[in-house]
């Protein structure tokens, strides 16, 4: 195994997921990859993982699966990762499914993606039984339990020992389709994004060249592309330890056991972490101490003295002791939150991505970043702002090797998504003079006022979310009113409802008249979200429990 210094500036230009696995095998050696810490789960090395992937690919090919769509359904696990790479590295097409979807929605996706086989976890057995009962409503499917994956791998190893060359004969090229990923459906029906080996490999290589990292903890859902580029794929290029959290309930325990240097998270998770730090300080009567420590830290950092680990050792110890970086993406991130965590010694590396771009498009660098920005474009793609307004804000267009092949069996949607070589993201933003990208909102979510002005709900949500007792907030148009719907922390703040009206009035005074909140809604339950913690906007206002005009 090579002795690789930190930081890593020698990330290779891999062009397929096969090349990714080979590089990890050669450079990661005996480092641990895909270890969950479950009972009877043994740590696995990069070398062993590569052998298992080759064996599983051989098993599939010898069973007659070549160039077929094969779905994966299950929680985060070593078996899920091996199945994913076994499918893609054998020239088949992986279709990762969201285990949190209702059975009828999963059945619809299985039908739409024409899957020939499906790997599933034991916890999803009832869902698979539902699929079996549908009979002719679904295509003929072979079901492979992930609990029996080791037996499938052993069969592949036997075939290899007997001289099978099926795996080596498969010609996996950059333009070979690797996976079909169904979008999370925050605004309605999901589409099947077709990503090639070249799309995925170029994106993760470019990301790793821009962000240096060491051992990681994977707890984002593995069916989502963000967890691939930021952790599952990246681990093979960084060639360092990678551990898996099977579910969100074990995150804190896993952080303290594995002591990662970095994790990946969506903004809502970062917000929860930040609020948890302040809530713990309040509960212990140390909120004043925390504020004073931040003031000292900021003053010292200005003169080049970094005592953050010492000043905030209790915070760091609660997160495993080694956490230096959170790679964040998926939605707008509060700049104040980002600054607070940085001053505590945890750098939130904010980025921007979209499934159709494999997914990362832009990212801040470890030492070259701007608060409030999602960073500069990756070297594998270009960004332009289409039809910018007087403030330079327009729709974000992307062109590059990471841009999808198209939507599965949907040529009309594919054609609509492109303007020549440029993919139309549907997100609005601006670029500053140094090429840093700032996201201002989602095109579909824009509130268009009677005077023609556009209001981004994400901007208002980010500011309203800073109110200490606000757990979640969503802004949308209701009739001609800009409405803010709140889920409040009434357990910690019993007077939250009483305070909210005055705080919203204060917010309105600080904002232009066109961005004033006209109506307040309260809810007793959190917003319904996708598994990547994005609010399902098409359901907004459906479960409101009370409302009041401002």
C-alpha cells in the first residue's frame, strides 16, 4: 500500500467505476472499507472488497444478467455497497430504490425501470412479498436476499476458480450506463436519471481533487447520489477508512466509536447539530460560556491563532473527537450556522449538486471558501447563469462530463431539460467576480407577485429559520398572500406561539415590503420529507393544524 500524504493532490482521472475499484484496491490495501460495526460484522479491506465485487459480478453474468436493470432495496449496509458495485462493475445497471417510499410507489418504480432482478434486505421482505403478489403487473423478477449475498459471492468465487472469464470479457466504457436514479420527488412524480460510468467517475474524481478528506462515516441514505460522491465513491480515491451507519438512530454512537474526520450531511441535519450544541449549553447553564468562547475564538483566528479544538473540546468530544469537516449539500444553508461551526473548529464545506449532474456541480474548498456560497464549479463542468436579472440572478445551466445521459424512457422530458449542450437545473443563482456560486432558490418554488417581482421562498425560510424556537419553516404562496408555515420547539420554548407573531412583525420590518410574510400557519407535526430531508413542497399546507393572519 502506498503511503499517501495529507492533503491529497494526486487524485487520478478515473473514467469508470471499475477504475475506481481498481484504484482503491491498489492504494487502500488493508484499510477498512464499508464496516458497519454490527454484531458478527467483520471489518473488510479494500483488497477484499474488490475480490468480492469481482466474484459477485461473475455470479450475475454467469446467471445470464448482462446489461440488465437490477434494483437495490435496503438500508445502509456492507451488502448494499457490494451489490451496487457488483451490478455496475459487471456492466449491468443499478437502480437504487428509496426504502422509505410506500409499497405502491416502489412497485410503480420497479415496473417503470424494467428491472430483471432485485437485491433486498430482510427488513424489506414484506415489500418484496407485495411485489410477488402483483404477478403480471410487474416484469419477471428474480429476487436476491442481501442476507444471502455471501453465498452468491462464494458461488462467484467458485466460478472464477473454475476459469470463468465472464467478468473480464465485459467491456465497461465511460459511456456505459451505470445506474438509473429516480429523483426524490419533492414536487411530484419522480424521473429516472440515467448516469453513465463516465458521469459518476468524473464527478467523484473532480470532487476529491477539490476537497481533501480522511476517514469518513456514511449515514446518508445510500440510494441517493450525494452519499456516493461524498463518501461511498470518494473512499476508494482517498483510500482511507470508511464506516457505515445503518440508520440515523445510531449516528452519535457511531461517531464516537469510529471517530471520523468528516461526515456528509444535508442542511437540516447540520441545523439539528447546531441547535443541539446550543441546547446542551443552555441545559447545562453554559450558554454564556459558549458565547464568550466564540468571541475569543474569532479574535484569535484573526491573528492566526487556532485554539478551537481546545476552546470547544466538549463539543468535539461529543462528536467523536476528530470531526473537522461536514460536507454539506442538498438545500440552502444558513450562513450564520456555517460561521458558528467554523469558529468551533468544524468546517462546513458547502456545495451544490443535482442528481442529473452525478450530483456535485460546485463546492467550496478546504481553505478556499466563502460563507453563504456553494463554492466554485468542479473542474469537470462549466456553469453559466441564463437570462440574469439586474442582480445577476438567473437559472443555473451546467455543461460537462458529469451531466446525465437523459431520463429513462422519457425523451420529451430529456429534450425539455437541455438547451443545446447545457442542462437546465431549474435552480436560480448568481456567480460573483471570482466564480463563487450563490443559490437563491428553485425555479418551481418562486413566488411571482402581482407587480412581476420574484420572491424566493428559500431566502425567507433561511432567515426565519434563525429564530431560536423555530424547528422547521416553509414559505409559499396562498392566494395572493406570502404564507409562512412553522413547526415550533414548544417543549424547550413553551411561549413560542406567543412570541412568533411579534418576531414575524420584526422580520417584516427588516425586509422589503415585497418579501413580507402576510400569513402565519402553525403545525403540530414536522413537515413530511424525502429521505434526504427535503420538505415535500407539493404537500405544503395539507396538514396544517391552525392558522392566523399576521
